[in-house]
C-alpha cells in the first residue's frame, strides 16, 4: 500500500533520503524533475498537442526548481520552451537559484516576472505549473494569484508538478477556488496526497499520476499515516488459495436478503456478483413473486420461499450462512424495518448493509448500536449523510465523519465513489484506485454488495474483503469500459467482467 502522507512527512522523507542514500538535495531535485520531464514528453506524444511548445511558470521555492529542471530537460529533448520566473517572494531556495542558472546556461529563454503587468499571455503552449508544491497553508494572493489567473484563462492545457498551485494538500474548505490552478494533469511526486482523491478538487487536479522519485521506501512505510492507496500487489496478496480437495461447503454459504416488486434486478445483480466472488453457495431470500425472476436469471443461486409476497416480510433461519447481506431492491415499505430488526437480533456473523437497508438504519438510528462487529456498510455519499445525520459540505468533511462513524460502530464503512474510501474501525482509510465514471449507473452498488458478502462468507477478514472486493469490482468496471465504453457499459457488464478481473490478478 502506498501511504498518503502529510506535507510534514513528505519533507521528513526528503530529508531522510538525502541523509541516508546519500544524495545531495540538488541531485534529488534533478532526479525527481527529470522523471517528470519524461512523463510530460510521453503525455505530449499521446495528446498530439498542436503547439508543440511549453511555457513553464516557476515559483521561488523548490517547486520552481523542479520546473526549471523540467524546462532544461525538455529543451534538451528538442521542445521549444520558455520559462517565466514568478517573483512572488523576496527570497528563493538555493536549489531554485542553481537551476535557474543551469537553465540559462543551457540556452532556455527565461523571463523575470516582478509584477502582474509582466505576466505573459500564452495562447499556443502547454503550461507547466511549478509555482507551489505541498507546503501551502494560506490561499494565494498577489503576484502568485495573478499568475494562477493567467494560466487558467489561457485556454491551454496545464500540467501541475506535485500539486496544482494554490491547492492545499488536505482540507480546502477555507481556500479560494479562484486562486487555484485548473490542471489537466497533475504529476504528484512519490506518494499521493489526500486532496487529489476528494471530489471537490476534481476541477483543479484533472487526471493525476504518481511519479516515483526514489525516496527511501522503508522510511515511507514507517511514517504514521492512517491513509493508504491500495496497489495491485496488495489485492493479489489477499487472495485466498483454493485447496485442491475443497468442495462447495469449503468456500462458504452467503445469504442475500432483498428484492421487491419492480426491483428484482438489484437482487439478480447482487446474486450474480456473489456467485463470481469465489463463494461456494449463494442463497437469495426474495419475495415469492420475484423467485422465478431470480431462478431464471441466476440459476446457480438458490431461493428461500415464504419470505413475503411482494416485499420481504420475514427472514429464514440463519444458522447455515457464513455471510449475510441485506438491502438490494429491499424497499422501505411497512414490514421491512421489522425484518432488519430481526436480522440484527439473530445474526451471528458480520453483515453487509446496502441500499434500502441503509435507509432503514438512517430512519431508525437506535438500530446502529446493534450492528455486529466486523460488519460492512456500503453507502454512497448521500446515503452516508442520511446515516450520520449530518449533511457534508465537502468530501474532506464527509471523510472525517465516515472515519468517526466506522470507529464508533466497530464496523467497516465503504464510502463509494471515485477512490472509494474503506474506513476501518481502527481509524485507517484505504482508498481504492480502480473504477471509472462508467460505473456511475444503477446496479453497480448491488454488484459490490454481492462481492463483499461472498468474500465474508468465504472467511476473508472484513478489511481484506473490503479491499480485495472493491479493487476487483473497480477492475471489472475498467475492463467492461474498455470493451463497451463508459457510456455503453452497464452494471451487468461489470458483473460479466469479474472472471477476467480475477484472471488479471492471478
């Protein structure tokens, strides 16, 4: 897992690497910015931008030093480059000063900008934003803010180095949006930053990539970060082996409770995803009028009769099940709340709550204290706001509430969205990197519910089930989008891509 670090931890990692590699600070900058230049050249080839020229806005700190190295490297690669040295401060770092001299000696045109009237009007170049990195604590003002405005109004694509200038690394609720760069691409150095994964910052961040710069990996892992980004190797390491002499009973039995008239598709998706989670047996408790639909669409799943006519009115004996989910297509009609209460009274295994089960919990918050330890709740942002009883103005605020909520309930909370956040009872957050906007369609969450319940039924620990399940779910979505496009794919496309997602990990 890649740690999501604070600015303080990043500075400490820089210092440790410099002292213990050992490497001079100026050489570390050369290495980091050189790798950014390689990425920029690849991006330019891919985009086929008609200008073919680059303008670098370099600040007075080490982020500006990075920009100057990038300018020199691009110049050496044959790109037409201009550098604008934005004097937003009376002092500059030594590394920035050295690289300004190196750029001039290499023949890169450089221009001092001392006041707003000297800012260039760029109409035909890709812009490199190297004003500020991760150390910013106050909104930009003065010349720096004017430089941001000039970049944003140029109409040209902007590539930000480490962070879009003006964007705080974590909480931006007190920031000024008009003083933040709107990047098309952010090349963030070595580790992700929390702000890159929050929805309110999408317009500033654009696409983002991690650029490894050779910081000491052992030191990074020792940092006391409670936020991480899941990697493919993490997902692979969590996969349980399947013993040769295993049988269907070896791999668990999951029960999924839900469905109602007009909403049986949600149960079909959940059941079919569970069937592809690796679990041995899948049983669906559905209304009588929905049983035929499920049996035809998911013949490998079993149905429990007698749970209600048009909606769920009771639950079966729970003794045989090693994992249970409730919510897909459930509805909130009279009687379903009592079903949820009875499940909380009788369940002896962790539960997965989704959709209308979450809405029922929000309507009866006294039931939250009865949720078994190790259970999983899978709300989208608005469902979580209802659950917590507090609307959130930003993704940062919502994430803090989700962390507290998971700790209070001793449960895992899977806050769905881009970079789905898995909040664990011990206060950790694991962000999932897979998935795409094509999954923002009805039924995708039902598929995730089936996956997670199937994994819990197989004996996966809740954290592993959430991390592996969300990674596979997003990976299947990515594979489906590749084949069918984000517009054309459906939630069932995702379910049908799960075998290929498993194969990709194996």
